[in-house]
C-alpha cells in the first residue's frame, strides 16, 4: 500500500484545493479533538499507530511522483502527534523529502513542530498551517484535550514566520463557542507573523456531535436545531444553514482583510470570497 496518495476528499463539490498528495506517518490522531470528522471513518482513530514500513514505502513512492508535486502532511491526522516525539517518523520523512523537487504543506496543532525547524527552513517550497480554534485555554483543553495550548501555537507562528510563510487555520468556527473570539484571534496571529487566514465552520457528524453535546450540554438543543433541523445535509455531514455560514465566513474575511491578511474559506461554497487558495499553496 502506498503512503503517498492523491488527495481525494470524497469528490466533495465544495472542495477548491489544487491537485495535491496526502502523506502521513500515522493512522489516527492523539489530539482527541471533540469536533474531529475523521474519527467517523478511521477505526480506533484516537489510538493512533505508525504505518508499517513507512519510511521504506516513502522512499519508493516519492520517486514515482512528477516533479514539483504538492504534498500535504497531513489531511486526516497530524504529523506531530504524541507518537512522533518518540518515533520521529515525520522528521525522517522531511529529511527524505528534502532530496526531491516537491512542495510541502505541514498542517498541525502541535508545538512539537519547532523541533524540526532546522529541517523545515531548508525547504525551498514549504508552508506551515497552524490551527487555532480558540485563545481560551480552558475551552481549548475541553475541545482539543491533547493538542498544544493556544499560547504555544501562537509561539510556533512567531518562530516559524521568521523563516517561512505561515498561515493560520481558524478552524472550525463553532457557533457560539468561539465565534466571539474571531477578532482577537486574527489580531494575535497577525502580530505573530501569519500571512493568511483559512477558515471553515464546524461540520457535524453523528459521532462528533454526540461528543460535542456531551461536553457542552448547554448547547445541545441549539446545535440540534441549527444542524439537524435547520442545517444543510451533504452526505454524512450536517452544515449550518447557508446564511449563517456565510455571515460567519464574511466576518472572518472582513477582519482578515482589515489586518492585511489573505483570506480563504474551506469547503463552504464561497470560493468567490477567497483572495488565495484555500490551503496556503498560493505561497509556492
């Protein structure tokens, strides 16, 4: 089985990403984010494991790709989960990728990425996407129990932006948990050196909605109303209704542009609002 695969988000009509490949050393993720969508289709998702013979397979797969291929690490996991501290498979993968003509996008919620700054800054074409959902430490610990704290992620943006382009994923927008923090988050990430804001709203699936409602019982009735009764259903996903989504996305866009940051939304159906690609790849 290949470890580099063509990114195919289930032929989602709202996906506006350019053609790219997915690469991850791990199956599953240990951040334990309540809102995670990937837990619904990957067995034992919150108990991640390393892929068998990952580095050997990577050496073979990378040689088959066309020159200047675009690779994201990672789309349904995180390259810097707890296992990475011990196994260092992401670090070894980056060392291998340095020898090839490719474009790299690292997407993470972990401050562990700073360990690899010595390798990251050697890439000619690389962008890092740091996800910040909230600046509230208490809320962050509840929503994303094992991910790095917001202050540590801001520090990652500050340090990495000295060497490379860094974008911030303000993602997901969870009404009403973090939607009152949009202005402050954008201001903070701008100050730390981010170049672009990428945002999307929380998409409910039956498993993650159950986790969210258990953790935030005060929002249960509201979310059932907004998602299951009044929302839009796309396959196994429940979206907020179009007007509410658009209002939230436009608010983020307005504040991003006021702060002289590029903007894009991800899988929302509002591609006309974007000033750059929805995944940070416009910086290549």
